[in-house]
């Protein structure tokens, strides 16, 4: 446990040498890696999304590849394709960028359905199928996908099955004034050379430590009750914004899947480890609930028309569900 805490502290310090601010993003990516899941990041261009994941991969001593998703991207561009070697009269498999420990899928919602389906298999099974061959991906395998919330022309909505595979959805905003001044000041300085704090084996050890973080049954049950409350909102009797707001039940068309309960438990353990504790608390579950649940809720038409967000619904659920 002490070794894991020391490694995490050094990782955050090393990433902080390059990434200014964006603590929530960096910690969210690290929580995703510790919990063995993938992360969907939504933010406008220029807020260090790519820099953060590349820097974290370097500090972890892992390989990193970036793929710009576009409407003309083909599954072979991501997975790889057989190439005929005329001199040897045989086909040789040229592996694509997905064969890397850390993959950045930039603007994932710009790729067509076939590419998204290929990535879905990689995320869920840690393997890809090319022709009649199934090939294993490196371990660990971590996907960070980005979405631009403002440019929706030429995009393909992600299927619910794919969205549900993401452990968390992190919203990234602009840096504050002091952070932006530090970013500008660093522009004339050479980018620091990062040290590899860990390796693939070390990341596996961190994930094992995370899985061993103690969680009382009452805390795990709290995570289950939160997820189920989004599927049974009428039973809450809760309203958004107090007694005069709309009922939570009228705002939700589809609640979080049982996978959300599992991911709430995993991320709460990772959150506890990041805070240097050997046990997870209900507060850890609460802190992780927005990131784990926001992309799993399908809001009603009325809620969207009224400008109600998934985070508004999650806040009302957290207020209504009794904390142990």
C-alpha cells in the first residue's frame, strides 16, 4: 500500500511538470487506469486533453498512440490490415494503432458505426478480430476518447452499448486565470523530459492494490442503491431544485445499467487510494457518481427542452438517496 501511494504521488508530480492545472482531468484519467476502465472526455479544443493523456502515458512508461477519428476512417485504419508481400508470396498482418497500451481516440463521435464497433470489441474484450484471426491487445490497455461539445456537424452519436463501456465521462473546462498565465509563461520554456515512474508490471500492481481497497458492504450497497434510483426515479419522490422543480421521474427515460453499480464501486476504491486511504467511504461513491452516471442517463424530451442536464438529475438523486 505504501509503495502504491508513493508511486501515485510521484506520478501526479511528474505529470504536473507538463500539465498546468486540470487536476480533475489528470486524476480522472489515473482513476480510470487504476480501476481498469476507459474514459470519455468532453471538452472544447485547447484544454490539454491530448497533452494530459500523452504525459500520463510517458510517466507510466507505457506506449501511446493517437488516432484522429474522421468520417472516412475505416476499421482497418484502426485495427490493421493484411498486406501482400509479393517477394515472399504471402500476406503479412500490419498492425494498426490500436495495438498500444494507451490509445487516444480523438473526436470519437466523428467515426462511422463500423469503426466504433471495432473499438467496442477492443475496449470490452481487449482483443480485435481481423479476418479470421483474433489478436490480443497489450496489457494494460486503456482508451481515452474525446468529444467536442460544440461542433456537432458531421458527427455520429455513440451507441448506448459503446457509451456504457466507458468507466467515466469527464467534463473539462477552461483553466482559471492564474493557470492560464502559467501556461503562457511556460510557452517559451523547453518541455521537460519526463521520467518513467512505472511500467506495465507496475501498473498491474497498482490495479491489484486498488482492487484490494476495503469496502464495507453498506458502502457497496449504497452504490447499488444510487444506480437503481436512476432506473426507478418515481420511487424517490424527489424533485429537481427543491419542492417546486419537476419530478426526477419525469426527467429520465433510461437509467444507469447494472454496470454502473460495479463501476461506482471500482472508482470509489481508486478514489480512496488516490487520497491515501485503505478503505472506501460513501463520500468516495458520491464524488465519483457524476462521472460514472452522467453518460448512462438518457433524459426525457421534456427535460432536454427545459435545459435540464444529467448532472442536475444526479444531484437530485444524491440528495434523495439515504447515505449510510
